[in-house]
């Protein structure tokens, strides 16, 4: 195969790939829009913070000079 034939093959492969990507993207959007919307949205009421074990002083550090506290709580 000469150089011109190789370039032509690459061009066709690129054109086919671009068309395939465009069709797949359009199908994805079409299928996503046709799906039923999720159930009604609602706020969840959070319960009070559970008490800490006796050996723990606090789950959060003491406030800084601005009175702000950054607290991370990890549960399983």
C-alpha cells in the first residue's frame, strides 16, 4: 500500500469514528431525556447529634480565635 492509500484509510477511519461518537452522544442524550424523572424531592430532617462516649471530651476541636470550628465526623 502506498502513502496515499494509507492516508485515505486513516481519513475514513477518523470520519467513521467521529460519526460514531456523534451518534452515541445523541443516543445518550435522547435516552436520558426519555427516562422518567426521579421521585419528589424532599428535605431530610436530621436528628440530634448523638452523645459521645465518656472517654471522649469532644468530637470537635476548640474554636479558633475567630470562633470557627472545623469538625469531621466519620461513621461506618
